[in-house]
C-alpha cells in the first residue's frame, strides 16, 4: 500500500473512531442541577482525543469526583483563566502565582490520565526529549553567568536573566505541553459540559444577594448543568463578589457625601432665621 493511501486510510479510521467515541460517551441531555461529573458524562472512563503540541492522541481519561478535585488545590474554577484585566489587556501573574496554578493544573492532569498514566508520559519525556535536555543546559549556563556577573550587571540585565531563569524552571518543572495541560484541566473540571463558564458577575451578584436575603446558598439561585464540585466554588465565590461590591458601594457613597458637603452645592438644613429663596 502506497504512503498516500495509507495516510488516507488512517485519516478515515481516525474520523470514524472519533465520531464513535463522541457519540458513545456523550449524554444526549446532560442532567440539570448539581451532579457528579461521572453522571454528566455518562461514565467514569472515556477515550478522548487529547492534543499534544497540536497533534491529537487518544487517551483514556478518568472523571474525578468533588473530593479528588478539592485535594488538588484551592483554586476557583470561576477565576482560573484570568487572561485579561478590566482594560482588556493580559493580566500578569507573579512567579509564585504562576507556580501555584501550574502545580494545581499538573495535579489535575495526574488525576485524569488513566491510559497512558502521567508518570508514564513523564518517564518518556525525561529519557527521550532533546528539547528538555537543551533547556536544562541553557538554564545551567544562565545560572552560572548570573552568579559570575551579577555584581556588574545593570538592573535591566539582571531582571532579564531572572525572568528567563523563571521561565525555564517552569518549563522544566512541568513536562506536559501547554495545549495538553489546558485541555486536560478543562476536561477534569467539566467545563466543556457544564454551565460554569457561562456565569457572569451579575448572575453571581444577584444569586448572592438573594441568598443573603433568604438565608440560603447562592448556588440555589443559579440554574443550569453543574458538577457537584461547582456548588462549593459558586457559593464561596458569590459571597466574595458580594462583599467586594458592598465595599465598593459604601466607598462610592462616602466619597459622594464628602464631595457634596465640601462643594458649592452643599445640602442640609439652612441656617436659622433664613428661608428658601
């Protein structure tokens, strides 16, 4: 069989298998309310096409439960993708924040990868990845240069080397490609089958206000398809949003009152003996 026909056959088979896997694993109508991810997806284990540096590889993934997700770390699913700030520009994480998030993401990947396992992938990368080997050599060279020339460097030069060392340490510390880690994290948290990413700040604020007024949980006032892990995340995040809103409102009111009292349009009781004009 020629190489051209071989590629055509492989492509056709991949499409059939992918279609079969998708139809076999997905529920026609995900159950509303708060349910375990396993129930929403229709099973504990699933064969899924996972991207590895742009190439899809079929892996068997496991649906984690709420307890397992909580053990991975305390990072909100609602705020984990802080990609842009209020001005529309990318928001920068500190090195420590980035490290915390990457550790959380790696724990999720370890949790969901069943075939192959995370450790199996790590051993293959460690033994055969020449890119990792080159990055280790680059990191050692930069460390040696930084130690030898630090006293004579300008602040800009020192900062540039420190930033590069931090980037290399993150790349060497986390072996999965960025697209792989992002996909597995979204899958582990059920973001592709739940309504969690459709919630707006206004939705959460309204739910928190109603919950506070009626002594209930904010999650009771949000409808949609959610995992059981989403419930606690929504409740804690909603009350945090409400608290921030109240503080901002009170600060605005106080600032407005100060301006009115000190400005020309001062309001209040008129001095005794004088009437309105």
